[in-house]
């Protein structure tokens, strides 16, 4: 309900250091950022502005944009800041 009522959505989630796979101990684990983006895209029924607020690497915005673009509903658009 909150996602549909909002025009502006801040993604502010935990981004721990990866504990497995490529980049272990050095890279940020973006699974919670990606999960939040998926929740937005599956719930939103109108246009949204999405702001990444977490302490994330510069390229995290591209990951969010990709998730929103490839899974969006017809007629819904997103602006990611």
C-alpha cells in the first residue's frame, strides 16, 4: 500500500560486505538493494521516483534501473536518482 501511495521512494537498506563468491570481503552485497527494487516493481501501479539512499557502490544505480526496466508494468515508468 505504501509503495502505491508514494510518488518518491527511498531505498535505504543494509549493504554489508560480501561474505561469499567473487569479491568476498571487498565488494558490497547488493542483494537487499535488488530485493527492494523488485518489491517496488512488482507493487507499483503508477510512475515513481526511486532514490538510492544506501551506502552503495556507484554502479548500484544501474542495477536498480535494470531491474525496474526489465520487470515494469505497462504504463508505469521510473526515474532513479
